[in-house]
C-alpha cells in the first residue's frame, strides 16, 4: 500500500535535514506545497509531525527551523504508576540565543546560548500542563546534550541548591491552546521556577502553564 502523501513528505524532509546545520530555516509552507505538489494542509500536517518529534522547531512568525540533531538520540520515556499513567512529549528542543526575556531570567549576556525544551505533560491521556524549560548552555557538558531525559531531571540540582517560584495569573498562550485543549483567552496560572545550583548560580528557568480544568491553583492574599 502506498504511503499517504504527508508521510512521504515527512520521510523526505527527515532525510533532507539529517545533515543540515541546526537553526537552518526550511522552505515555507507555500514553497513546500509547490515542491511536493501537495496542499498546504498536507504540508502543514507533515511539518507539525516533525515539530512534535523535535526535529524541527517554530520560532514565532520567523519560520520553521532545523533543531540541533545532537539532542535527539534518546526519546522521552513514558512514566507510569499503578493508578495513573503519566507521560510527557517534547514539542520543541533546540539551542537558542538572543532572547532578552530569557537572557534576563537566566542572567545571561546577549548571544549567550541556552537550551530550550517545551514539554507537554499528560495524565491518563489528558493534557495537564505545558512546560517551557530554559537551561544555561554553559552548565551542560557536551556529552549530556544527547540525553534529553537527563537534562529535564533537575532533582539533583534542586536537592543540593534551591528553587524560587512565582505564580502569575495569565491566559493560555495561543501556541499551546490546542495542546491543552483550551479555548483562546482561557484564564490560567503560569508557575515560574528559577533553579539555582549550590553555588547560587542560576541553572535553569521553567515556565509552566497549568490546565485549570485538570489542576486548580488558588492564589489568596
């Protein structure tokens, strides 16, 4: 049986970007549609699958780019318990720089690199939250870049260091509304966590958007 067109596009793009430098822009949806003689909806579906697999990432209105392939040797693991099934799925995974907001959160200089991971957390197949994880690149050894699960496990850093949290009332970000199955402008709570090493240096900053239909956070004064 012949593969669906979108799967053919996925396979072709995956092969094309295999040796492409990180942060290289791919063709636009219009250009891909012309190249593969497919509808933009079909192209969009193929690109979305590669984004979900972490091989590509979207950067606002700038376009879609190739992720750092060193970061994809190990897939995220499924975590479960006897009563509930918990899992996470990486939506974006790449090396970034030149983001003033994150530079300030991590106390970095302009153009200093940081690792960005965006992770969807689910419980019993229901979207629980989306985490934006930013880690200071200089804190990570080259050998650790290939293991995403190790990067996301910060329990050792927190145990020997410290964590500071803030709770921010906001609305669901447009780019995460569909992942959390929430309507645009739904009120939610964002939990901002800054993680410090035992030497009081900032290691990571995490911004978590909590699904209010699954978890309730109340702020009282």
